[in-house]
């Protein structure tokens, strides 16, 4: 039998927080957040979270905020709507704030910095190695 709680779904090999939250909410109507990149963007903009979303404490804040928004009924529909909103109106770059159903609640829209959120730290640039060619050999191969 397939697990029916968030914790049990999360314990399955290869299942992370997002997948466990999505399955728990969509399949079993459990009020667990499904936090993907779209949800991070929506939550950071609506709630006005301007810290680096890659910092673990900020990621936990985003998850907690998303969890606090989930209604008691239709948790899966809510999560899917939040993900869809992040993919359509609250998209990266130039969001379509004027058509967004959350515009009246959105901190970033009110302050005019929606395009700048979420704040993500720059990834470390790849380290250049001083080789033109590398030959790997193993057992005469």
C-alpha cells in the first residue's frame, strides 16, 4: 500500500520535500506545501521576503509561509493553483502583476520591486582547470 502521510511519503527513496508535499496534498488532501521554484517566487513576492532564498532559514520561512496559506479543504488544488500562478502571471523576469489575482495582497507589487524577487545568491562560477586535454585510463582502456 502506498504511504498516505507526508512523513511516510518523504521516507521513500528518491522522494524529496517538494514531491512529498505535492503527492500528500494532491492525492490525499493533506495541508502540506509543495514548494517548487514557482511557489518560492510567489511567496517571496507576496510576503515581501527579500532575503536570499538559498539560505536554509529563509527557505524554511518560505515553506512555513506557504503552509500557513493552505486552506483546510482542497489543499492539492491550492498548491496546484499556486504553482500555476508562479508559472503564468508571477513569472521570472517581468511578472504580469496587473492581471495577478494576488496583486492587492502582494508586498512586492505594492513596493514596485517584484522583478527583483526572489533574491538568489549568485552561484559560484565554474573553476577553470589549466588543462587542454585530459586522458583517463583504466585497465588498458
